[in-house]
DNA sequence: GATGAATGAGATTTCATTCAT
DNA sequence: AATGAATGAAATCTCATTCAT
């Protein structure tokens, strides 16, 4: 019986507690800084048990990360299906709103992703990061492809570059929900989720139509 | 004599070598993952010496980070002074070009900054991060304030939000120079620096005037 | 019901598989290096089961070892009975041939014996080792006693010393069948079993020239 | 500075104590059974120090083993030089006597060698074992080559087989000095070293009757 | 009777830090 | 001022063993 299977057989409640504590530890301290001792201490289980479930620290990190990624995909899938008939602006707004809501509910997951950007010591970092960026980029591209087909985009717009820009702004917007100080101390995102609708609308409008006087 | 003073008295060449190796280690492995052993091993100096110069690992990291920040500020100062008379589009282009050039020359410094976003174990992380974002945000705001004064911006544009968007796109653009895979594997930035002028022009045009068919 | 009884009640096929895998593990890695995890992993049975059969790691090792010893005794018994009428030279040759054949068929058992020579941590090691050496030594002594009775030996030959010498040479000859490199890389024993008859004849002739009545 | 160099710089007395305790541990418990904790406990030094000197457990074992091997070679070299003019019988006697004396003085070293025979988990075991057997075998061969040149050997004697036999008997004789019970409980070697001269003479006579020109 | 989850002691190894030379 | 030997806490990981199901 493999390590992963052993974990799978645990009661749902225990699995969730373990994932939650481990996500917290990794997202707060990074891969190298995270401590198995600290995790089992918080969980109140034996050190050996964690290694029965995941084999190594790498194994635990990978499990935590892919679990998080699945959650993100689930979320995006729902958004895409519900919004497939609307115009580009509405779909971007829906995506951002869903993303913000998700991140506020699971702030650790986003921070896990940020670890990937910088930490060379994370095993399989490159694979994980590439998979993630491709997933996000291709989602945006599919929205733009639809928009072009419907004639919503100016002719001169090159889709890869536009996708890059939209991805960047949306990603930073989401980052600001999870990482303190990313709004430069302006307190832009301290309120509850309803306050950010106006932000989202304005952001999408600026991206789509610019800021210059015409 | 304090630790910092001891470091200050070293020959310039040695100081540079120490900073360079330490930056490399921290930016690659993060704060927790970095190893003093590895640093002194690469440098070929005694472990005790490093502690004479910086007191603790924290002290070393802080010194490395603030040194990097000073370099970034130097760079931006030059850009600002040289470009103060141009219009918003030109100034953004100049900034992005200078940033890209800087990051390609000092890729480690940017990765150091990314560490700050995620690692709670970094001492004084919050202070450092806030200082950094404020510096960047205020730079963009000053560009926008000038543009409004000159009547270059549409009336409805709210400056904080616009600054946020510009900051986001530009930051991601710079990120893509330093972190592999951030361009989703499209190889957008593999060429040399002259290849990205077209990118920068298009990016700035999209930010300022949008992508939608008018 | 005792642990041993529980094992005894298992189907013959299963018992053999367990003994074979355990012998392999112990003979390869020594007592301390052997891992119960590895054994049950290879067997595909539950860890708890092994402890039901043998109680402890010690118990398993002791069982494996005495089982092996019984096999050796069985083999020698057959040789002794079949060869009781021949002269010393023929009986030594028969013994060596039977020994070589046995070791090629059960190489692990011989290596198990070698473990005993060195590993203080093996439980009851001294008892086991003494029993084994006595068994072997007395077998040789009995051959020599017969030879003296038949007048095959020179008068000056002291039987204990002669037994020691014969035991030594024969043991090393057998060792060379089981342990790679004991022939100093000459490849003396790489061929199949028929190739070693000449070796055996020559070895016995050299040994006996020293003790036989001329 | 490498680990080995660090050890080299220690005061002679300390180095000897460390080697002695480590040899004892390895030779008593085997590679896997030996415990770094136990070694540093006996030495009264910090665990980290041992790793500064030898890097890993493997490194420590290898150092201990090659140190032991050098001692053996030193011993043999002295014997060979002092005895080069004598006939085969005298030289074998000298070798055995020197070997017995050496083993009684350093019983651990011989037991270290026995570990090699059986333990697959010892790093570089095959290389070490082959080197050792070749060294021993070639020493015997050189004695026999000399003897043949001097016309001391019967024509029919094949040198490899004769070397094998001599090596075997002598090795077992030495083994009996270091491993209790190898004399089958007869107490043959319990006395002091002078008692074994008679043994040696008789052993050599028996061995050579088989190979010498009559 | 068989299972395998749980355990926690103990294994090897790394680390930042101190301090005598 | 520079060194690097010494340290011991803490890291990851393995292990034999127990016991409820």
C-alpha cells in the first residue's frame, strides 16, 4: 500500500485537518522554513504518522499543492460554465469576483502559489509553476478568442499580448486579497467582499478601454 | 566597533563579492533555505568572519536586501530625471525599459523582492515590503499626477485605481524577465533586450487606450 | 497459542515464502540492517501478521537461523550415511562436493552463518555460533577418528590440529562459493558445479599429503 | 576545507581516541548496527563534531577501515622485508606469527574485515573487499613464486590452488585469534602468544607436505 | 487470524552561532 | 581581524512494536 493510499483511507475530517494545518505551515513559512515537527505538534499526532501518509516532506508539499490546484480548477470551471454566454467585460468581472471570493475563503492557497515563484528548493517547482501559468493563461486566451469571434475586440489587438496584460492585472488584483501591503498601504481591500464590486467594474473598464482622454 | 562597521572597512572588492554571493543564495533558496555554510563555502572565507560582519543571519539578510533596494532606487532616480518632460506614454515606456534592463543585469534583486511576498519567517518582512510597495506605487502616482495636470487623462479616471493597474502590469512584465515560466512557456522574453521594445510599446498603448473596439 | 504455533499452522507454501524472503533480507543486510518493513513489503502481507508468527525481530531471526541449520544438518547426514565405507580422501571429497552443491542451491544460508561471526548485536549469537562450529568440527573429527582406526594416518598427526586445518580449508572453499571476491578476483568458481571436481581432488590431495601415512 | 582535513588537524591523542572508539563500535555491531549517538556518547564530544570530521557515517566507516588496512599493510611489509632470505616454511611461519601478534594487539581490525564479507549495506563494500583479498592473495603468491624459483616446490603443484589453500588455512588461523568459538570451544588459543609457536610449526609442516618437493 | 494505523524512540544529518587562538 | 573547532538544538526520516477493528 502506497503512502498516498494510506492517507486516502483516513476519515474525511482528519484529512481536512491535516491538509489545513500543512497548508498553513507551508504558505506561511515557505517550503524550507516549514517544519514537520511544527505540523505534527499542531495536529497532535505522531511524527511517524505523517510520514506514513506522505513518505517525505516533498510528498506532503506536493500533495498539499496539487490539492489546492484542484480546488482552484473546480472554482474556475464553475465560473466558466455559468458565464459562457456573456460578453467579455461581464466574463472578466465574473472571473475576478469568483477569484476574490475564493482567495478570501482560502487565502493560504494563493500564498502557496507565490512560494513557487521564488523558491528553487521546492521539488518539481518548475513543472508545477509551468502547469499553473499555462492553465491561467489559456483560460484568459479562451475568453479573448471568444471575444474576437464575436467582434468585440479592436482589429489591431494581438491576443497573446492582451492575454498577458489581463492575466497580470487580474493576478495582482487577486494577490492583493491574500498578501498584506500589496495595495501599498492604501487599505483598498480591507472591507468585505461586496466593497470590491466597484473596484472590479472599474478595473475591467480600464483594461478594456484605457485611461487616456480620447 | 559594530558589526556593520567591520564590514564597511573591508576592501571594496571583497564587500562586493560577499554581497553578490549572499544575494544569490537568498534569492535562490529563500531566507530559511539559505545556508550560511553554503555562503562561506562559495566565498572561501571563515564562518566566523561573516558573523563578525553581520552578527546574525537576519543581519546579513537585511543588509543584502537594503543594499538591493538602494540600487533599485538609484536606477529609478536616473529614469525620472532624464524623462521628466515627456508625456505619460513615453515615461511609462522609459520606466519599463529601464526596469527590464536593470532586472536582466541584476536578476537576483528582483527575486529577493519576491521572497518578501510570501515568507513570514523573514525578519522585518512587513516593514520591508510596505516600504517597497509604497516606493513603487508613489512613483507611478507621481507620473499620473503629472499627466492629469497636463490634461492627458480622461476625467472619469480615478488615480489610485489607475496606478494600481499600471503597477500590476508593469510589475508582472518585470517579473517575467526574472522568473522562468511566467510567460506561460510562450518564450515571449527569451530574446535580447532590444526585442522587447515592441512589447513595451504595445503594452503601454493597451493600458492607456484599451483593447475594445470603439 | 504461542507465536511459533501460529506460524506452524500456516499453509506450507506460505511458510516457505516467508522463510525465503526473511533469509534473503537477513543474509544480505545483517541483523541490524534488516528491516521488517522491507520483509513484509516483499511478501505483501501485513506487518502485524509477522509479529503474530514470531513475536519480535529476534524471534524471526532465530527461527530463520535454526531452520537453516537444520537444512545443513540434513545435508551432512545424507553425505555421512552414503559415504561411511570409503577412505578418508573419498569422504572428504564427497563432503566438499555436497557442501558446494548445497551452498550453490542455498547461498543465503551460508551468508547467514557469516553474519554470526561478527555481529554482537545478534541475540543469542554466542550460543548459535558455538553450536555450529562444534557441529562442523565434530563431523571432521569423526572422519579423522575413523581414518586413524583404519590406520590411514601418520602416527605423528595430532587429530585436533589436523581437524582444524581441514575445517579451515574446506570452510574457505565453501565460502568462495557464496561470497563474491573471496577468490581474489581470479574467477576460480564462476563455472558450473562440474568444473569444481578437479579443484576438490587437488585440494584434498594437498591437504592429505601432510597427514597421511606415506 | 574538507571534512578529512579537519580531522587531520586534530591533536594526535584525540584522533586516536576517536578512531579507537569508532573501530570498536563498527567491529562489534556492524555497519548498520553501529550508532553515531553511541560513539559520540562514549567519546564525550558533540554529535556535530563527528560530522565535521567525516561528513557522513559512510565517511567515518571508510576512514576507519582504510586506516585499519594501512596498519595491516605496514605489518606485512615489515615481515616481508625481514624474512626475504629464508625458505618457504620459515617465511610462512614468520607471517603467521606476525599476523597472530598483530591481531591480538588489534582484534577490532580483523573483525572489521569480517564485516565486509557479509554486509551488503556497507558502502563500497565490494571495492574494499576485492582490494583486500587481492592484497592477501598476491602476498602468498609472491612467497610461492620465490619458492618455485628456488626449487622448493614439487613440479605438479599449481600455484593458484596452492596459494588458495595456504591463504585459507592461515586466514582461519588468524580468525581464531579474533573471533571467540572459532576453535569450536576447544580453548586452543586461550593462552598467550608464545603458546602458539608450536601450533604454527605443525600447521606449516602439514600444509607443506602437500606441496614440497620430497 | 489478519490487518494496517498509530506510535515515539532513535537514527543520521544540518544549522546558526560562539569563542579561544 | 580572521579563523575554524566545537556545539547542541532541531531537522527529516525509519524502525520495531502495539492494538483496535
